[in-house]
C-alpha cells in the first residue's frame, strides 16, 4: 500500500506542486481511484464508519488544500525573492512557513480527535499515520526541489 501512496504523492508533487486534472487522471487510470478512494481502501471502513468518516474527511481535505495553496504561495514568494533575499524577507518567509506547518499539524490533530469518536481509535490512528506519511513525503519532495539560501550563485539568476 505504501508504494501506491508514494506513487500518488510523487505524481501529485511533480512540477508546480499543485494537483492538476491530468495528475488525477493518471492516478485514476492507473489505480482507478482518487486519493479519497485510496484512503478509504486503506482504512477498510464499514458502511456506517464510511458515512461518519466522509464529512470529517471532506472538511479536512478542504482545509488541507487551502493550507497547501498557502505553502505554494510561500514557495513562490521565496523563488521570486531568492536573488535579493535580505534579513527581513528571510524572516517573513520562514515565519510564514513555520506557521503553515503548525496549522497543518493542528488540522491533523483536530481531525484525528473527531475521527476517533466517529470511526474508532485504530482507524483514526491509521488515518493520521497515513496523512503524516503523505505530508512528510511531500515536504521532502518539495524541500529537495528548493535551493537552500545561498546555494545558487545570485549572479547567475536571471530576473
């Protein structure tokens, strides 16, 4: 199952780190499933649990995607300002990134609390474990694609 999710994550994080219709089409053509379906398959919920899970998951995904969009904005801001980065901008970008990470962790924690009441502790833990795996994998892919401050010779960056 991890290989399926890893492939899913790699496809979802390629390029601009944003989910496109083509990415979804690839996943669905290979596995015939969306992320929601893959999560449900992994959790193996009963019909009653699935009914309780869905609205909580939908709310989580809506909020997670908004935080993901904010992360993309932070990355784009970093890329735009890389060549002229000063203390103030570096501080602002780092604080925004750390806040985004905290908000994502808070969202997962809050969702876990709701899910343990709705679908039980084991299933809620499986969901949290899966989401953490996906988040860490995505963060690693993104971090691997972003140069460290000072890594690229600023004189070679075209404006």
